[in-house]
DNA sequence: TTTACTGCAAACATTTTGCAGATGT
DNA sequence: ACATCTGCAAAATGTTTGCAGTAAA
C-alpha cells in the first residue's frame, strides 16, 4: 500500500507527485526512497529539463539519488507516459512531465523551458491526408512547438 | 568555378549531388575530395541515416573521409539546409537529405528508413490558434511522421 | 601564398551496464 | 525470504576539439 508523499517545497500541487507515485505503483514497481526523490525533483521543476538538471538539483538539495538511478527512473516514467522525452531545437534530449496521459504534444519556451501540454491539435485529418497521398501507414508522429512564453516575451534580453 | 561531379554508383540522379556541391560553393566553402566523398555517401543513401551509417559506408566502400570530417561536413550541410537533422522514435539522431530548401517536414519509414519530404502540411492555422490560446510566440516547430512505407507494409516480418 | 580543411587521437559528454550489497513487499 | 533496487565505477556511445600537416583558391 502506498501513502501519498509530497516533500516538494515548491508551490506545486501534490497531485503531480501523487500521480507519478500511483502510476509506478499501479505498474508494479516498488516505491523506494530514490524513486520518490527523483519524482520530487521532476515535479519541482516546471518545464522541460535535461537529466543533467536533475543531477544538479539533487546535489544542490542534498537529495541522494545516483545518476544511474535518475536515468533508470526516468526511463520507467517515460515508459509509463508520465514523463515524455523530447528533443530541443539545439538537438539536446530533454524530458517533460505530462499533465495528461492522453495523446498530446508540447509547447516549450526556448528561454525558460516552461512547457504546456497541447491536446488535440487537429493533426488527425492531416495525417490521414498524408497517408492517403503517400501510401505510408503512419503509426506515430512527433509534434513539438517552440517559442517564447508570455513572461519571457516581456523580458526582451538574454535569459537570467 | 566548380565542375559537377557525381561519382555515385547508384541509380540516383546527379542532381542531388550537384545541388549539395553548389550549395557548398555558393556559401563560400572549399570543395575538397573529402567533402565530395561525404556528399556522395549521403546521396547514395536514400533515407534517413545516422552518422555511424556514413562511417560504415565509407569504410566499406574504401572512401577516405575521417569520422571527424563526416561530422563537420554534416554540420555544414545542415546549416545550409541541404540536409536536416531529425530524431528517430527511438531517440537516436539521424539525418535526411532534403529535396527542397523550402520549409517542409519528413515522413520516415521505421523499417527501411526511406523518407519523403512533405511540403505544406497546413500547420500554419494550427500554430496560429495555439499561439492565440497560449500567448506563446511560436517561432519554430518540429513535425516528424513515422510509419511503414508501401514496400515495407508488404513485407510483414522483421527487417532483413 | 594564404587560409581553409583534413586526419588523427585525445578529450568530452552522455547514457548504459555489471555486480555486490541494501531494501521494499 | 526473495526479487527488485541502488550505488558505484567501469564501459560503451556519440560528438567535439587541438594541432600539425595538406591542399583549395
């Protein structure tokens, strides 16, 4: 049995943490301190992040979670669809927490990394048309949008 | 001045090679044997490829082009928009030759890697709507479609 | 002749893995 | 108790870089 644990010091609702914890549990994974720690690290961030960010956060906050464990946990969470892996315009790999488990895409601020989930962009008819024209059987697609969030648009100069 | 050189042994039209050679020339890059070799390697392939593929092809065909040169050339060609970098569903980085210099996206076969360029998917209104709703200023997007090409659909079993 | 380019090997960054011991259930 | 996890450190990848020599223009 699991008790919901949210040690986050940020203003985030515990639901994100709970959601991840429950997903892990439901999938039969053991709930360990390290995993809870990684989940907390993820939920404390509120945009796209790289593994290096989590490693740095962990060290800074003196949370014990080995690099390998962070990678392993991220892999599991990605498999569960609780987190998604995406590719920044510069080619780096990063991750985002997903608010919903349904099919969706992400819009990421290229300045602050803040990201929002976009559901139903209306790609279906486009995909159907492409499939019809090309004869390909399209079974997956990636759509990632990048730009400046409202806040960063106001701060014109380079990131802090 | 440049002479068009197409040493490709494949059935591909020389135009792709010429196109790349001319792009390099137009941008002021020197035309060297290594670069010609890398271009030839790229044009001999007809789908998405990883750098490792080119390295392997080069060695197999006994073409001299150091690994570093392949990376460097690919970087230049990417900058010129003659080649595009994309991310496979499995997370690997790969490249595709672009038929056109105009804005477009790619549809890649997950079995044989064959890829076709897609122009004008009709994303503009979608982007506009998202921008309006979210307040983000969207300045770039990535759309990559994956599936099975007509040929691979017929061959049901795992790749050769 | 001048400056860009190449090859090579070393340096780097990132992610994976083997294994002995720790720990959930 | 027993299988799953973790940490660690080594290894495997993938990509970049410094430099002395080579070759375009």
